C-alpha cells in the first residue's frame, strides 16, 4: 500500500494519542471524518497499523526491573531467538549488528522473577556455540513508546480488576479486532465476560485514577515500521558528564522524536536510547543534532537488522 502524506499525518496523531477524536484528526488532515475512518481501516487491513494499545509505567504496575540482554548467537541456532520470542517477560527482541546478535528487553517483577528468567537463559546459552551474553539494568526510564515517563506518586495500589483493565487495553487486538480503541462501554462488557461485576461509571473512574497516578502514561498504536517504510532502527548508547545525565535526558533527548525509548543505565555510556528513522541519512542528521548538546561526550551505535518481537507488556509472570 502506498502511504501518502495524509496517511502519515494520521498515523503520527494516533501514535501521540490513539483516542484522539476522528473529527479532530479530520480537521487537521483536511478530510471528512468518514474519509479518516476509512483510511485508518485500510492501514489496519494492510498490516501497517497493527491496532491500539496503551503505554504504562511498568514500575507502577509491579514490574520493578527493566533489564536488557544482548546475546551472541550462531546463524545455525535459530532456536534461541524462537525461545525468546515465546518468553512473555521479553517484550522486545531485535537482530542487531556488532559483537552481539540479539538485543532483548525483559520486564521483571522481582528478584525471584529475575533469577527464574536468568536460569532459563543460562540453560539455553549453555547449549549455544558462543555461550556469550550480557545484561544491562535500566536504573530509570525517561521515555517509552514515544511518551515521556514523568515522576509520579508511588503509592498506587492496583487490584485484580485494574490489572484486567490494563491487560485488555494493552492487548486489545486479542479481544476486539478493530483499529479503533475500545470505549468504556465495550471495556465494561469485556470485563463482565471475564466475571468482573463492574459498572461503566466504575470502569471510567478506575481508568481516570490510573491515568492520574501515572500507571497509564498514554494511548498509542502499534505500527509495522517496515511496511511503513521506516527501515532503520538503532540502539544508541550515549555518554555524558555523569552529573548531567538526568538533565541531558529530560531537557534534551526526551523531546527528540527519533528517540522512542530512553533509559538511564549504570554503564560507562549511561544512557540507552532506542531510535527509529526512515533511512541512514535521517540517522546521520539525528546524530549531528545529538551532538549539538555540549553535554553529550560520545555515542556508540548498534543498528537493528531485524525486528523479531515488539509486543505489549505481558502482565503475567513467566
């Protein structure tokens, strides 16, 4: 499918807020509400738009650790990538260039969960040719899925109903096969099917509470970037003055549209950014702009060769 300027503009608005009213999108794009709805449906049918989801603050819903693993593999052992693809706590998996072959992001509930996942990885890597991997802990999350993660209150307590609401919103395509976000009426109906006796006003109030307290950061859509024509992804490590990492991340990097995810780590290159651009020329322009900040000392880039998994966060402990 040929994606034109209007399609791209629609997708950009949905990425920023998938619940934005169609009338508002239509006004900004210069089309009728009906035409916008048809374009969204066509993008969905062509597997460019993969459906709506929500962005959540993983630490506020019980996932205390975000850990990145890099694996060195042999082309003749595809079983390792397939194992990671099936692991629920792994929500991002890329084939990459450099010393390692695979880059994975894991969401972990506690030390017990981490140890359990680590044992599975150790058992798997014992069967691999190189037996080489490394883990990098994310100390703080500045940005995910294009949305800035702001400092919020940490005393939010979620119950089983809240977690089911989040599960449905995160994985909406498993419940409702439509590119448009579920309404509170639909969400209430789905909850009742799962045995949750809730009213529509109660569901509305629970959503508002989770948004106010920062558990739900925003509403977005999942996009097949390759089919859209954005074929260049990269993992960029950024080195700055240790005293300036928070300032550089919050005041400079988080606002850069090319950066979809941004983390503070304990490595020598203390910031890890995941970026998405259309081509190498746009990546080069991004890198030059990155160095406009006098506080950025150095960068180290790993290019993404293949996106093997990019799924909504699983709320289940595996």
